[in-house]
């Protein structure tokens, strides 16, 4: 399984707070970020191996793509689901 390979490389699993912090930073950027730019924009330091593990996870889950220009946020929640949530429909 791919996830176990990532954990073995990092030596531990990134915390949920770290994953969310990286997600939000990439999403708010609105443009491709190089790894160096991403590291500078993060509110706190993250080990390089942890950052790579989170980026692998985000790419596998379809939230980002990693291009030659950098990391780009591509995830867009379905509008129908968001509309249902606003109307209070339980899914």
C-alpha cells in the first residue's frame, strides 16, 4: 500500500494539523508554489520529509497537482453537495 511506504520514509505520520496547514497554504496561494515558496509561506516549519509525505497524500487524493512550475491546488467541492449542506440535508 502506498501510504505505508510514505510513513516508512518519514518515520512517522504527519499530524492532521500539519496536513490542514499545508492544504490551506496551497489553496490560499491561488498560483503555483515552488517547494521553497511553500516552506516560506507556512505559518510554522515542517520537516522536508514530512512536507513531501503530505504533498504525496494530497496529490493521490486529487487535491493538488505537482507541475514543473510548482504545486497547484485543484480540488473544487461539488456545488450540489455544498447546496445540500446549506439546506440542512443529511447525507
